[in-house]
């Protein structure tokens, strides 16, 4: 306070008036404008917010983790040299982006299904007396740790999915980034490299080819496993 009192004395003002001055909205806006100019930044516009939302949607198509979605928003703002919004606004934008990404994925997966098939899928949400839970929950709770016992559970779920008669090629409607995320998760579980990447193409490794052939024989009825490498999706 000594410095403030000294300045007040020099200009002939009451030191208490400085507290009121600091609370003025006009003062705050003026200072913010000076800081933005000094830092070579600016306040966000509608275009900036749309760009951040699009970045968040793209990230949300590969992950549900809020921290990664929020980071995409922050990075977009920083790349555009824009002042970050408050945390609650970033959170709301991330939630909106995740909801949009989920709706788009759902629309992409069911767009080609007929009404009877949609009714069959809706039935997955009803409790099945045979297992005491919904089939949807049963599918979601599939074991993901490697092991012979877990392989039986996974095989049972694969056979059930086959019985639904859903075209396995529906995954082609999903964004490539979502498929890449699935491949990374599978690689983490198996602890083996499935793909080799160069600047021009992506190809299956020997382990990836063996896994593809094995799963194709389970998932696709009457699959020609000899041609699995040619028909399998390459990211």
C-alpha cells in the first residue's frame, strides 16, 4: 500500500478510490485489451469456437476421455492465438462434442439397417431371463484380458453377434480414426505389433495377418481365409 498511497498523493486522489477503480468493468476490459495486444492474442469469435468444437468432435470420435477432448479444444484455441474460455465453457463444449460424435457414429452404423433389424437390436436392451441381464450389458462386459477362459467368453459373444445377422462390414461406416483407436487398444491387449506403417502405406504384420485370418473365420460365415489379407480393412 505505501506505493499506492504515494501515487495517490502525487495526483491528489484518495487512496480508497483506487479500489473502486479496479472494480470498474471498463477498467477490467481496458486492461484485458492491453494484455491481449501485448501477448499478440485476441478474444474468441464464433469461427474460433466452431473450429474448437470441430476439433473436439474429431477427438471424441476416437475416445470418450474428457481430458483428451478438452485438450483438443485448448490446443485449437492456442494455435489460433485466442484467449481461452473459462473451464466450465471448455467442459460444456467437450460434452457437446462427445454427444455429437456418438450420434454420428450411431447414425453411420444403423443407416443401412431395415426396421426388422433395428427391432432386433432394440431387443438387446431387454432383460434376457436365460442370463439374468440384458444382452447389451452382457456384450459390453466381455473379458478383454488374454487367457483361455476369456477366449471362450469372447467366442460366445462373437457367435451371438453372428446370429443377429448384422453385416460385419458396417465398421466401414466409422471414421478411420475410430478404427485406428480400436487397433491400438487391441495391440495393447495382445502386446504384439499388428501393423507396419510407412509414409506411403500401411500393411499387416505376420502376427496381424494370422489374427485377421483367425477372426475372419469366426466372424464371417464361409469366409475365404486365404484371401483374408486382401479383404481385411487396412487403416
